[in-house]
């Protein structure tokens, strides 16, 4: 799977026009906090879908099988390879140019979608409080995008200052909600455990699937700070801050949610839209309408905080790809005054102006598919790099040896693969299309811009017949084979999982079109699966032919 690459070293960011900044551990803690959490927002949509008790259990379990493992892995790899591009560079060193591109492309695209979620949530909270119409709500979203685009163009230091202020405000507000809720505890927050009756094993999978994508999204983002490591004077502050934020984020999610459900209840009415119940209603119920208004402002501030920080992280993803000649070269342009890749920053704002008109649930599941795929690559890379990188180069290593590291990586990989299947046929198709975009775009951009072969043709020789790196045809064959196998599993699992409700649900949800016809969607999966397997075979034969011709 991997190709032979030179070990990555820290990128000379000054040579690229990027400025370095001195940032304290506290500032980076708040930035990581914002990248992962910035409050409990999003959990409101889990509660009515999964059930009150199951939501709380997932919030307690997911940190140990999803959030904490990635926090530890990001801290370990970041301590050994603190460089601009972060996780993309880790995968590139472990698995080569092709797989590095996949991880970089998937995660960067997921961040572009991710950023839109915070704008959607902020607009929804504003609409809830001030009864804004569609035009007014969109105006709020546009203002948020433009303001934080400007702050990001001014540089990472300004991003950190703003995030510090906003994060402290958010943490104190949710601590207040937890205290109010626990003081007014009047019911069991774990009842009902699920959103409906459980009569068969598939029902459990349904309710878990209804909330797990949001739960995984809530505990994701620990690696995102790594993409701007090359702009910090002391990049080792990132792994230190990451370890501090893990318990902080768990407490921020679990305590206010449990307290709110125990004091207010009404689990079936929770949600992120204008008419739903949320954390602000807890404050309003027990402290008056003024407190409710205050918490709505907190909600908007929280989304601003996370949006502000994610622009910085996401823009550096495309910057790193472009710097490696694997994305359009204009994305590597840096502002001379502030030392910021301003074109990449503006590109995030432009995409968000379009995506922010969609609803939260639709965007988050597609986002999670791409995020999860990139996380799988990072977990695999962590295992490989533990053997490749000398122990002396790690400033932090996960205790327990290589066996513990494998367990920490393999368990969330299993969770990730399971999450591909439990969100329904519509999202399975949408997510797989997003993943397939990776090898397609690599083929196009590698041939157009040259990739690492353009930067160092001796270390990364190019195949003159295909325009790709040596053995890329084999790697693409492996990838399409994996996608084909996932398609086979999906084609067998989804009819069993959705058989009792799918046809009626999709007609009601979509009305017309591809996603309204469940049988047609299954046919699409069958055809796409067959195509992936055929492509895998064709690419393998082409690779074999190239090898024989080169002998």
C-alpha cells in the first residue's frame, strides 16, 4: 500500500510566506476546545432521535472508543511530526503520496462542510430567539461568515485571541446550566432509554444509528489544530493542550446534558431548529426569560468560536495539498502583510455561503462519512509510524507499548466502519460518493500539477505512461476493491436493517427523485459495487502490464 518516501521534517513555513506566532498552552487549549466542542450544541438533535438515556450513554461511551483514542493518537503524532498540514503529512509519511492525498482531501472537504454546520446552528438559534424569516436568518449567516473570514485573514494570533475570549464565555455558561439543572433535578434523565420500542436487534441498531453520527462528530476534531503547527514557534504546545482538553470536553457534554434532561425533560421536543427545546430553555425555565436570552447569545457565540478556529484549520489543509503540487496552485498564495493563505480562507467562506442554506442533519452525516474515512487513515498511519519513527523523536508516546496502540487504533476503526452502515441507504450512497471523489481528483490533479514528483523527482519518480507515481495503479486498485467490499456489505446489511420502514420513510422524506425510491437506491448500490470491483480488476491488470513493460 505504501510507497517509499523521505521522512517528513518540519516545513520551512517562513520560506512559504507563513508567519510564526508565540502561543501559550492556555490559548491552544481553548483553540482545541473550539475545534472539538465549543459547547454542547448539536446534541439537541441526538436526543429525540436516539432517546434520552441512549444519548447520555453514547456521550459517556464514545469518548473512550472514539474521542480519547484520536486525541491520544493526534498528540503522539503531533509530538513527533509538528508541521504544517498535520494529519495529511502523517498519512503521507506512513502510506505514501496517494493515501496521504485521500486523507487530506477527505478531511479538508469534511471541514468545509463542517464549518457550514456552525453557521447553520448560529442562524437557527438567532431565528429561534428573534423570529427571523428566511432572509433575516441568511443575513445573520452571511455576516458571521464574512466577519470571521476577516479575522482569519489577519492571522493565527488573532484567531487565538478571539477564541480565548469566546471559549471562556461558553465554558462558564454551560457550567451554569449544569449547576441549575442539578439543583432542580426532578426526573430520571435516562428515561426513556430509547426513542421508541425495542422489539428486535435491528431496533437497537436503528436508535444507535440515529444518534451515532452526531455523537462521533461531537467528539471529533482533535487533529485539526495540527494543520497549523508550522505557524507556531513551539508546536509541541499542541499535543500538551490536546491531552488537557479531552476531560474538559467530556465534562462539557455530559454534565449539562444530563442536568438539563433531569430538570426540564421533554426529550422528544429537543432539537436545533427554531421551535425545538434546547439548553437555553433550562436557563429560561429556572432563571427567567432574561437568562434564556443570555443563553441564546451564548449559543451564537459558541458557534462563532468554533467557526473562527475551523477556518484556520481547514484552510491549511488545502494549502498543504497545493504546496505539494496536489491542488490548484492559487491555494498556496499567502498574504504578504499577515502571512496567511488568504485564498484558501476565502474559499472556505465561499463554500459556506452555499452550504449554509441546507439543514443540519443532512450536512452532518455527509461530513461524518468523509471525516471518518480520513480518521481510519490516521489510525493506520499511527501504527506504521510507531515502527518507522525512532522513539527519541517522540516528545509524547501513548503508554503501554505497541500492543496498546494497536487496540487504541483498531477499536475506533471498527466503530468507524460500522458508522458507514447505520445511517441509512441515502447517506450510504452520499457518503460513498464523497469518498470516491478522492481517487478521482487525485488522478486529475496529480497529472495536472505533478505532485511530489514535481518537488523531488528523484525521491518520488513519476510514471511517464500514466502521469502518476510509481505503483499508483496498484494503490487505486486496492482502494476500489475496498470500496467494492464495503458496497457488498452495505448491499447485504441495508435491506435487513431498513426492510420494515424504508419504502415509506424515503417517500415521506424526499417525495420524489432517486432518494425517494428505496429499491432504486439498492440497485444503484449494486451497480456501483460491481463497477468498483471491475475497476479494481482493470487497474490491477494495468499495473501488472506496466510492471512487465518496465522489466
